[in-house]
C-alpha cells in the first residue's frame, strides 16, 4: 500500500497545467527497449491519436521513416496510415500484430520508433516529430481548457515502470521525461514546490 504520510501537496499549478503530484511520485520509469522485447510494449498497446498539425509533421517525415519501417510504403508512394476519428483527430494505423505502423524491429530485436529514429538522424529532438502522447509516455497530459499532467493509468503494467512503495520524491526517470517535454524551468519549479 502506498505510504502518503508525508505532507505532499496534492496538486501544484505550473504554467496553467495542474500537476497531479502524488501520481507522478507513484512510479519509477526507465525506458530500455531490451526489457519489452518479449512483452507488449507502448507501441503496440494504444491507439495513437494525432491532431492535424502533428499529422502534417509526420507526413513530412514519411520518406525518412520509411528507411526504418516498410509498413508505411507501397509501390506508388505511401499508404494513408491515418484514420479520421470522431474527435476530429486522426488515429495512426496498426499492423497485423497490432503494432503501430511506425514501429520497427531493430537488429537487437528491440521495438523502436521510425519517427524517433528519423528525428535523431537529423539531429532533431524526437518530440519535434513524434506524436505528443508518445513523447510524453508514461506521462499523460489532458488537453485545454484544464490541462492536467499525470501518469498514464496503464503505465505500471509495463516492465519499464515500477510502482513505488513510498510517495516521497519524483523519480529521476520521471523528472527527465518532464524536463525533456516541459523544459528545465518547469521541472525546477515542480521540484521546488514538492520538496525536490
Ligand atoms: S517506454 Fe517501456 S514499453 Fe515503451 S519501448 Fe521503452 S521500455 Fe518498452
Ligand atoms: S508513433 Fe512511434 S512511439 Fe508512437 S506508437 Fe508509433 S512507433 Fe511507437
């Protein structure tokens, strides 16, 4: 059972985002694709929704992404790998193994993201190319008008995430995800408001 006896503020607000501090403190995270070779991984368990802007970015990277995955191309060019969803967003197609079409298997038999690899090959931050929800994982951010930063509810079922017994500090791996996505000053403010 989680020990929340310390005086942990339930929520802090930073840059208009309500941060669910206890939930952020509840897991450790370390992405090592070697640990999810034999198990379902984050590229095969979720429907990935993107908005129009994200879709346009991804479309611009199709030629580079195709160097890593053959699941997006055909003899005439590229498949339409997006399905329009009811919420006005688009869902990225999955292959016959329920894996996102942008995922590929590396020589080490790890599941990697072709958009991530394409960004790295150009020296770009992967979050400039990948869908927002993928860049955030295992964090979760709800949309406007009341954005909440928390942890994906299924995160603890993946081998790269571990439930913590004591809610004291935000794990270094989670801190790093916050720093990458929201920046140094956001993380500093969060740590100062939550006792580091
Ligand atoms: S975040 Fe976890 S499930 Fe996803 S690739 Fe990394 S180790 Fe595997
Ligand atoms: S876009 Fe990339 S990170 Fe996101 S699910 Fe697909 S392969 Fe995985």
